[in-house]
C-alpha cells in the first residue's frame, strides 16, 4: 500500500480541537483566577463559572485534557482519546456557563477513562513509573468522585495534587530510567510515596493529620527528585538540556515548599495561606514542569517542530519571580501584594504561550522532529 502523505497532517488536525479545548480551559480558568484575586476585570455574561470553577477548569479541564491527549498520542487505538474528549467537553460545559452536573459528570467520566488508559500502559509495561502514573490517575478519579458527591474543593484538592505529583514523578522516573541509581534510591522513593499517599488517604477522614503527613511526603519527594533526578547532570550541558534542568530543579524547590506549607498551615481552607500552598504547587511545581517539557511535548502532540531559544528563560524567570512575590505576600498577609503577584503569574504564563507559539511558527532544523519526543526528552533529560 502506498504511504499517504497527508496522514500525519490529518492526525494533527484530529488533535487540534482537543488541544483547543485544553487551551480554552486554561484561559477561562486563568481569567476566573484573576477575578478571584480580586482584580477588576470585565467578565462576559454567563461566565460566573470561570470564577467558581477556576480550580477544576485548571486541573481537570486544562491539565487533565492535555495530559490525557499526550498519553493517547503515544498509544495505539482510538479509544484512548475518550479521556481528553470527555474532560475537554466537561470543561467546555463549565466554561460555557452550563450549571451543575453535566460538566462535573463529564470531567469525572474522563478521569475514569484516564485510569483505564494508564492501566493499559501498566499491562503493556509493568514498571515502577507506569504503576506510579496509574496510581496518580486513580487518585484523580477518587478526588473527582468525592467532588461529585459535593465535597468542597478544599477537601478534594489534595487528591488532585496527588494526581499531578504522581504523574510528574512517574514521567521523571521514565525519562531517568536509563541512568544507574544508587541502591538506596528505590526504597527511599517508595518510602516518600508511601508517606504522601497515606497522608492523602488519611486526610479524607482526619483532615489536619492527613494533610501534614501528605506535606511531609511531598517534601520527601522533592528531596528525592532533587537528589536523584538526571537534571543534576544535564544542567552542565548547554542548550535545551540545561534549560529543562533549570525548570526541573526550580520546580522541585516549589514542590518542597508546598510540603513545608502544608505541614505548617493545614487545614487547607480558603485564605492567603491556602493560596500560597496551592499555587506553590500548581504554578511553581506544575508550570515549571510544563515550561521544561513543552519544547519536547508540543512537537509530539502537534507533530510540529519547536526550536529552542534562549528567550525561553524570560518566561521561566518571570514565573519564579512573580510567584516568590505572591507567596511572600500571602505569608506576610498582604493582599495587595498577592494581587500583583497573581496578576504577574498570568503575565508569565502568557509570555510562555507567546514564546511557544513563536517557536512553533519559526520551527527550524535545530528542533526535534515531531513524533519522537520521548527520544528527544531522554537526550535532553
Ligand atoms: C495567574 C494564575 C492564577 C491566579 C491569579 C489564581 C488565583 C486564585 C485565587 C485567588 C484562588 C482563591 C484562593 C482562596 O480561596 O483563598 C485560587 C484557588 C485555586 N487555584 Fe488558582 N490561580 C492561578 C493559577 C492556578 C493554576 C495554574 C492552578 C492549577 C493548575 C490553580 C488552581 C487553583 C485551585 C485548585 C484553587 C482552589 C479553588 C477553590 O478552593 O475553589 N490556580 N486561585
């Protein structure tokens, strides 16, 4: 059979609506977050949900859809796309102003499909990293079920944190798996994961001790990653490997700080300390990882080259500086500082999007070809 030259671009077109739904969730969720700071911004009619569902739009609508899409791209079979289709549709229902159940149910169904996808990956390859990611997906699903059961967001947010923490730890284990680790590495990792997971489970029935234990677990995970991740070596290489390493090590700092903040300020309840703990994790840790992995993940998902450029350091510096300002203002109980810091967080994310779109548009031969991001990521660390 003759190869069909239009096949890759048709596949790419297929992925674009899913990516667009993820991006629409990010933008509506960010806007809602800015209004919650509070900043006096205009809101289109029917968009009160952007404020109320800021957290779910960011976690399930944006991250859930993009992670689900990235996983589906790497697996055979169209059914794997059910997860991002459902979370994307659920987020669009929420962002479009549909009240109540439809959005919540679609997001929860999407996370259930994602559990099936990660379970399939475990069947294909039984390894510590695949099991860790599958556990992360399961915790996200349980968190969503509790939320559907009308638990408030502050009581389920630790389960969402667990989803992202375990997904990212699993991803790092995957990308570092060819380096030889000391014998103590696996038992200490299992210990840190065990501590964190016991805390998450305990928090459902005994909030403060559970959250403190989970905070200790996150701190232990951050120390483990800082000690054993390949980023400590790749930071000495020039170009993309160094850039990724800077993002990763910066992210581990924020992960450790989240652990400390949880230990010191449990219970998680709306207020400035809540803001500090949550955004140290979601912006400091998760977005550092996104910034670091974007130059290899976008080519894979979009099948388009992204050329690495030194200006990428600008959005990284902007993110860390603005977040330091926001979290210090939170801890100093200075709401105006939080408003400025939160607003500048959004500017850093907008800069990232602008730099990435420019790099996609001007993709050069220096970039990695699409479809081989795992190889590229292994080279870059
Ligand atoms: C410019 C960036 C952001 C701004 C301005 C912002 C703003 C806010 C504000 C003001 C709150 C309320 C805190 C409170 O109740 O005391 C909040 C809560 C929250 N944020 Fe963000 N946020 C941003 C980014 C993010 C990101 C990137 C994520 C996740 C990936 C996220 C997830 C959450 C979650 C889960 C909550 C808890 C929601 C709730 O309790 O209803 N935020 N955010």
